[in-house]
């Protein structure tokens, strides 16, 4: 079992819809979580971090964390074609081990 | 101003050759890293350097040798390249090793290595 699991997709949503990206992690002691966006041929770019249970909102992005279920999600509201990318989830354990998932490919259809 | 820069962006070379990738960061960070991203987009840590000192060396063949002349630079030299070394290599940095757990990494633009 990988430390961080994501559905590889591809996930397709129409423009203006909500895109929902999900991630589970195996180390119950994980303390912090990140979402990176990676456009094709580019480097990963940090878009959200979350440390506490609940929701954290930043513009059109909302990260959700449920430590009891070991589950992290990213919601993108009013999806735009420019949101089309691979989204990488990452978790950091109590021992500062940093693990990435394999990413979910998102396509927003105009 | 590019925060973390890598050269070259593309590298095509034959099996058995030796090649180097250079990385520089102007963020004033203490810790730098090399990551390998395979064709399935999986990012795997290779090395971590804190203030020029190697702190983490994952299970990487000893054909890979990182060198850090100062805390702003981290280079990767690869000997006797193999087909399986084909991947995208990312340099990254963080304020310090523990800070990456709070603020994540800043990645360089990547070097796509193709071994033929």
C-alpha cells in the first residue's frame, strides 16, 4: 500500500462545475497535507496546505481534511479550462517523512 | 527572478554516458533536494542536503552522486546512465528540513532526461 493514494483519473468536468479531488493516506500520525498543481511539462506548484480537521478556503479552492478517516480532498469551484492539470496530494508524517501521491489528472471542458 | 533554476531543461544521451544537472536557488533556503518523477507522475525523493551537508540519501544507486558547493547550489552527477534513469528530475528547496512540513517545497522547472 502506498503512503498516499489518489485516483489517477482522468477526471473531466464541464466549465463552471465543481471538481472534487480525493486523497487518502496510510500514516495516522501524518500532521500536514498539501495540494500541488502540475501543468503538463511544468513543475509542481503549491496551491493549498492544511493541518487541522475541517475546511480551508482560498479563492475558488477548498481543502478538506478528515484525520479520523485519513482523507484529504480538494474542491475547485467554478472550474476553468486553466485548471486542467495534474493535482498531487502530499502528506507529511510526524517523523517529517514527505510522501506524494501519483496525482489526479483533471480536464475542464469548455 | 527565478527562485529555483535548473539546467539543462532537456538532456538526451546514450546509455553508458555520464551527465550532470545543475540547480541553484536564490530564496536563501537552507535545504535542497533532488526528486525523480517517473512516467506515472510519481515523485520520489532521492537526496536532501541541509546547508551543504547530505542529510538524507534514499535508496538510490551509487551511480548518482549529488554535490553541494554551497547552500544555494545542488548538482546531480549521474555515471553510466541506464535506460531506467529516463525521467524528469526536479530540484527543490525549503527554508529548512523541518519547514517543508509547514510550507512544502519550492520546485525547480525540472530536467527531462532521456537515455537512448
